């Protein structure tokens, strides 16, 4: 059966006023005076492609559950330990909390999520199961990509490598890594294991790299080298990667060239004062996605899962011009799609109709005001309206 939906009087980001006819989940026609039985009157509202959260940790969330006052010790190790110790108290991971967070994200216009999922020797693959269950509950509303993530370390937590491998065997999409030098104290060995698994299971790689300064820069070079050697162009992401934004101009230029040439992407949560130099990345041709990271979990009480919030954070550190703000929104949409490998994404005829209708006159206003999402479509189907799930 062919399903049709006409978005009448839309304002398409980038091309302006038009009607959009959606047929069988894709944009079939863009024009003026189009007709269809099923019509949504948009009254000139802005239409952007579905927001992509390219760096989440939805397995950790307590969304919809109790409020847990933050009490982790400072630093990465403090958060790792705090998270592991207090998880059982709150029943984390919970498919209910994860599902509640996904619901919120969907109503906020997110149509695709790459989430890191903790795999450790205490809970094994429980978080993978919970995340899968939550995505299954929202089937047809949002799509997801899972990264098997050694949050508690790999070399410093023997046995984790076997669990990661089991996750990949069960079909998890990517292999993760974490501070190969700063946390694991053996960058070469850590990366050998991570890239070895990627090669063996034919999956992409997404590595958390918090290490700063020359230590971080060195690991960028190791990652670039391995990506080139294994021909993993377009399949490797460095998450956070603070050393790049810190680097001296000459080093930064060298790393950007290496990343572009190897086809390595960056995922950033645009933390205040530590956002990526987005204009430089764009000029160098390095793909970047934005993400919410953890949302209301034992690591941080903050966040709602809103990708326009994240675009605003990035924009505030990029510049005040409309084009600066649009570049940030680009990272939250097209950038995320490119990094996560979404096919046929966008606002052209033939693209999958993952669309968000926002009550704004243009993209810059959408990011600055972040109005309620009037409509959210996943593959042509209305999945949320005026902030509520349909
Ligand atoms: Zn993260």
C-alpha cells in the first residue's frame, strides 16, 4: 500500500517555501500547488531533516526515574567508580528509563541516535540488552546505532575484551575505546585490540579521547595511522578529542589534514570553553557530529536529550552570525548523518522523510529559540506532534 502525506506551505531549510509530498516514506515531490488526500498545513514553518544525536550514553540514564543528587568524585576515574557503585541502587541499566529518554528525544525531533553502551565485567552485556529493548519499544519512531564501550577500561579491566567481542558477535554496530594512554597506560596495545576487533567483525570504531596536550595529539596520530593502514575510511570517529581544540595552530592544521585524509570524523558535545573549531573542521573537510553525551545519569544531572540545545551550545562557541548558527545545526543534522553513515538523508527528492517541523522563520531562529517541535516524521510517518508522542 502506498502511503502519502503532503506537507503544505513548508519552508525548507536551504531552499525556502514549497509543498513537500511524501510517498512510501520518502520525499517524492517538492513544488507548489501539490495535491494529496492526507495534508498537514504547516503555515510557513521551517522544515529541517531529522536531528541526529551522534554521541549519547542512553544506557546510563535515569530519565523518568528518581532524582539522584550528584556525588561522584571528580575526574574520569571518580565518575567511572561512582557510576559502577551506585548503578544497582537505581536499577541501572533500565529499559524503562532508556525508553522514557528516547521518547523525550523523539518529541524533540531526534530521529537517529548513536549511543555508546557500557560493557564491563560487572554487568556484562546487560546494558546492551536494555538499550536494544528500549529501541524495540520505539521501533519505527527512531533508529539507533550501538557502540560496545569499555567504560571501565579494557587493559585495566581484564576480561572486558571478551565481552566486547561477544557484543560484536551479537551484532552491536561499532567497537568503542577509551583514553588509550591516559586511562589505559598503553595506547598501542589498547588501539591494537580495538582496531583488531573492528577488522575481525567488519565494524566501525568510535574512541573516547579526553587526553589533552601532546599525549592527546600523539594518540590522534596513532588513530590516523591505524585507520589508514586498515582502510577504515569513513568508519572511524574520535569522540570529544579535546587535544585538537587545544593544539597549537601548526599542530592543529597537521592533525586536521591527517583526519581529513584518513576520513576520520569527530563527535563533540560542545562543552563550554572546549567546543571544536567547527569552521576549521568544515574547511578541512572533517565530518563532525554533535551529541548530548549522558543525560541525567550518575555522571551528570544535566541534559534533556535536545539536539537544538546542543546546536546552540556549539553555535555560542562558533560565532553570532546566522551562518555560524547554521553550521552548528548542520553538525546536528547532516554532520550526524554523515558520521553515522545514514543513507539518503536530507531534504531532496528521494531522501528518506525523516523530518522535523519547527515554528521558526529560519534555521538560526530555530536554534536560538528552540520552539516546540510541531511535527516529527520518521520515514514519512508522523511520530510526534507538538511535543508529544503520537
Ligand atoms: Zn561519551
